[in-house]
């Protein structure tokens, strides 16, 4: 993949990852690195259409496996039209969520289990993985409060019960502990500026970026 790098941000709802992903992408650009900011579900025209199916509507709209398949259908489009082309051009891609979110939400949150999600993952994208995954860790209650303060109709997952969100948060941490070479848990309880400084330091240490 030329000299491009792929960085993903993960975390429970309201953890602050979207803000931090945008700040990092901006910091990379200011440091002379051509960076693309994207998101999941979404990030490509077809994937954005699938996003609407997943994040809007009733909580019971889909079964856990149906959600997995929809997320991976969107991911195929995202990879084909946004991620891979950018990496092949030597750009750095910063994505607000990627495959770890499917494992956390459906595998842990919906209790589908790791093996079921892993089978789909291997079949669809094989061994492709981010160069670095930053998992923001913040208290569940604080995250839900922050998420509830946002306006909009993309709140299907936020409306799921507290037990779901506890399993989700624990799932992200378990994923990070299983893959320490790729994942780093970032304390999400500081100020936006403090968290971003920690992230920039990690990106510098892990990927050799000189973020001024």
C-alpha cells in the first residue's frame, strides 16, 4: 500500500472519538501529510445509504447478524472507493470507526460472540487491518449523556439499554488488550486538548509522524 497509513478511532457512543479523529486529520495536514478523514458506517456513497438503515429507526429493526452483514456491505464499499485508493496514493486515512466497532457492537453489545463476527470479517476483508487503532476509554454514563445532547435522528444505537452500552465499552477494551501491537487505549476523561496531545504523541511514536 505505497507509503499510506491507516489510523482508526474506536470507542463507545459519546467517547469523543469523532472530535479527536477530525483534530488528528487536521494536525496531519498541517504537518505536511496528505490525510483523508472518513467514517463508518459510511465513507462512500453506497456505504452512506447503508448507514441510514443502521443508525435510524427502531431499536429492534435488525437482528444482530443482519447488522453485521449490513456493516460489512458498507465496509466493502468504503474500502473499495475511499480507503484503498487513498492508501495506494500514499495518503494517510483517519477513520472514525472501522471493523472493531462491528465486533464491539454486535459481537459484545448484542452478544453475538466473537467467532460469528470473525468468520464474516475473514470472508469479506481477510487480513487487512489498520496500522494503528486508538480506543477512547470514557465512563459509560458520561458518554451516554454526551451522546444524548446531540440533536439528530441517527440515534438508534444510543437508544439501546444501559447494559448494552456497558458490554460495548468493555468489548472495546477487550479488543484492545487482545491486539496490543495495533491498538492503544487512550484515556478519554481529560480535556479535548489533552487527549489530542496524547494521541499525537502516540501517532508519532507508533508511526513516525512529526506532528507539529
